[in-house]
C-alpha cells in the first residue's frame, strides 16, 4: 500500500510538472500573428474552440481545462484580440481576462471637412465601413441626429478602436466629444462674443480654424470676425467661399469664385454662414467665445504662418502690399 501511495505521489508530481511546463511554453501558432474574435456571451468552452479555430495548434479541450482549473473562466471578456508568437497559455488567459484587445487608431485632424473624415474612416485599418454606402444625411440620422448638418459636429482627435469595430463607433465617440467640448467652451463665453448660440460659436470656431496658420493668432482672428459681426460688415473669408464651391474648387481661388452666390459666400452675404465649414479644435472653440479685445477689422498672412492685423483699410492695404509681394 505504501509503495502504491508513493507511486501515485510521484505520478501526481510528474503530471503537475508537465502541466506547469505546458502552461509556460509558447503556444504553437499557424502564423506569426493570429486574430481572435470573441463574441459577447461566449462560454469558456466556446472561447477555447475559438482560440483553436483561430490557428492556435493546441486541442481546445486542453485549453478549456486550463480555463476552468484557473478559476478565471467566467472572467474572460468579449472582444478582438491578437495572439502573437511567444504567447503561453498563462499569458493568453491573462490577456483574455484583462480584455487586452488588439487596438487600432485613426486620427481626425483639426480643420478637416466631413468629407475628409469619411475618407479617413474608409481607409482606416480593420475598421468596418458600415457608413460608406450612406449619404451624409443618412449617417447623421443613424447617429441619432436627423436633419443636423454633419460639418463640424465631430471633434478632431485620435480614436482607438478594436479590430473589426464599426466606423459608426468612432463617429459616435467623436460626435459626443464635440458635444462636450462645445458645451465646455460655451460655459466660458464672454459677453463681448457675437456668437449668440453654441451653434453659432461652432460655426465661427470652424472659420477661425481654417483662417489661422499660427495657434497664437486664433483669439485675434476671432476678434476681427467678432468686430465685423458687431458692425454688420461681411466676414469676407476665403475658406467659406471655398467650402461653398465644394467639388468645383480646383485649388485656385479666382475673382469669379468670390462672385459666386452660394450660402457660404461671406463676401456677398453678411453674418455667419449657415453651418460650420470644418472641424475646429479646442483652441478655436475657445477663441470663438473669448475673442481678443481688439479694434482690428482686417488681417493678412505674413507668409510665415502668422498674420498682420490692422484697424483701418488704409493700414490693411499697406500690410497687403508689404506681405503679399513677398510671397
């Protein structure tokens, strides 16, 4: 009996040692990197089978046994994962329990139009183009904003997402981010600001974004437009004209373009255009509601990214002659 007990003890030790060795050995993979997708509600057995189906060359029953013995089988999280060379059964389970998904990222740039946003999402790696076949208005309706113009409604930032996520997930996050940023800026609005609603502030911020080559000039640019709105002077800003031309703009703004009567031609119409023309960043949002106190009504690019500001037309014309001739 004692000999049998010793034999069983030795056998148990060998089995335990073999199990420990297996748990710490890299799993054999069908490729250097494998994609694993776990749907919500998948059982531990189903997860083990999904791991095997993804290309991990280990019997699913063995993986399932490990998940159960570990005590963490019910802690495995749904998501998209990447299994790379060197992954052991222990590190695999840790990844699944932590929800350490394989993430990708897409960057939406300040000053981009919604058309550029859609193009970036369409090219984003491993992002499902669920919105690609829809019109702009249909996209906004799907996002719960029917009848809202999409321009400027998404905050420019870098957004991470799981492989296989819908582009609507990114759009939703960017839309809610802009809601929060705009609300925060509006709460800081100065009485001198001519923007009477958050929507007007968003539109003005989009113009400031497109007109500013140097970040430090944003409050002054906003101050110029604020002064023009206050006295009823046309904004006379090229980016709005270009936006109104749409696909007809060939990169060269001509005199006839400035005379094209669109709702966005701020040379022919006073006040703000009907919608934003691009995505403004935080600093442009703040500049729109906190314009610099200035008497300037004009500005011209110096050619180095900054602008020269003038209070009179005569002063402005001198600045134009000085700086435009250098370019």
